[in-house]
């Protein structure tokens, strides 16, 4: 839990401090008053990076550096210092006096983010759904982030070779085919298992959030390769479709091309879910993410929800806030009336002018 934060030369903040409650904190104010900047700063302190910008973009325009400092209920401190170095930046962390160049999973604070672009989760590209799964796995499986980076590097090497077209010899691809198959199997298995875990919770949470008649929800991981003996099957597909990959200049098969399928009452959510169903489902996914992260980390994650109230009606707002009460939550909103009507008695209000 974060009890307070101090921001220096970070975006719109020159030298400002805020205190937080252990429950729901609602950051309220007109547009362009720094609500999302404050939310972003909390995330950088917790996990080391922003959900929307590069490190150098966090530094106020006229400043050579930006600094974030937070404390918890035991007075432990976390400091993030970002220094401008030409067109780049250097970042340093200090946790209780210990200086670190980066935050490992063990040194980070678990956190779950919702921002308006996440509403494209159902209707957007498969990449968004893969990112959702991978984001949870990076917080719940030690080494998954490294595994993902290794896979992307190997995939990039294979694609660079494919772009050479007729100049490439078939045996040049073999080592990359084998490595992609080995790494791809580990990624796909983790995603398969995570999809099953999400499926266990999604039904009950959706109906609780809507407080309506039961809706049948199902999710499944869609792979171009059978889950059993994934590596062997993928290797065979890479080899038998090598000619087509060379013609296209990229790798068609592998976990970088797979998807998460969601159905509502037997109908694919992609392209058929109503606006209300989409809003509710995305929030349910974020609630499940919080539950799974807490289960693995044995610590309740920080919940950072940017402009979530504008996407919900009164009933869903109240149901969501009830769920959030047991977490330290940060919500931004421009809607003062909603806050005054529903939340002044149960939440810490942080007004920004």
C-alpha cells in the first residue's frame, strides 16, 4: 500500500505531494489538470514504467530530470529518478536506500491498469488480447518476461532472413525454426493455462457486476497449432510452410499469431458484443487480473483505473466500487456529480483544479 507520493518535474507537476487512503482514492478534476499524470506516476513507482509513454516523456519539458518518491505504511521508501541524456534518458531506482538499475518482479509492486484504450480488447486486433494475457503472465510467472523477449528476438532473426527471399538457403532457417518452436511452446502453454484460469472466474464476476439474468460466457485460446506436442507440430509447420513465409517475408505460425476467443451466449464477442457488454467484460477481465495477480504474489495489487466511470451506468459503478473496496485503488474522473452522489462517504477524494 502506498501512503503518499511526491512528484518533482514530472510532466505537469513541479513539486507536488499527495496522500492516499488504503481503499479507493478518486482523483477528480477537469481535463488537462494532471489526473492521468498522477495515476501514471503511481504505476512508475510500482512497476518501473508507464502504461502510455517512454521514460523521457515523463520529464517536464524544461527540466533535466524527474523524480518520484513514495512511502508505504511502514515508512519504506521507493524513489525513481529519470535523467535526461540528449534524446534518451537514464532511470534509477532506490528502495530503502538500495540503488537498482531496474525493477525485478520481486522488487516491483503488483499493479493492474485500466485505461480507455482497453475497451478495444474485444473488438481490436488479436495483438491486444495477446498483450492482455502476456501482461498477467509477466506478473505471475517468474521469467515469463524474459521468455517473451527471447522469443521476439529469435522471431526477428528469422523474419530478417525471410526478407532475403531467394538468396536464403533452406538450412539457414533450421536453427531459428527449432528455437522458435521451443520458446513458442512455453509461451503457448502458459497462455493456455491462463485462459483456463480466467474461464473459472469470468461467469460469476460478470453476473455480479451486471446484477442481471445469467449470461453464458466462454473463453478459449485459439492456436494455429494443436496444444499437444506444440513444439513438434510448430516445427513441422514452419518447415512445410517455409516457401510461403519467404514469399511473405514474415513468419505465419507461432504464438505471435494466436488469439483469445470470447463468446457471449454462444456468440463470438468480437464484432457482436454490445457497448454495454464490452464495457462490462473488459472490467471483468481487469477484476480477474487483480485476483490472479493477488493469488500469485500473495499481495493485493494496486488498481489504477483511468476514466472508468464514464464507461459505466450507476448500477455498474456501484458494483465495481464494492469490488474495489478491498484493494488500494486509484480512479480518475471528470464527473464531480457522480463522486458526490455515490462515493464521498466511502472514498478518499483528491481534487485537482
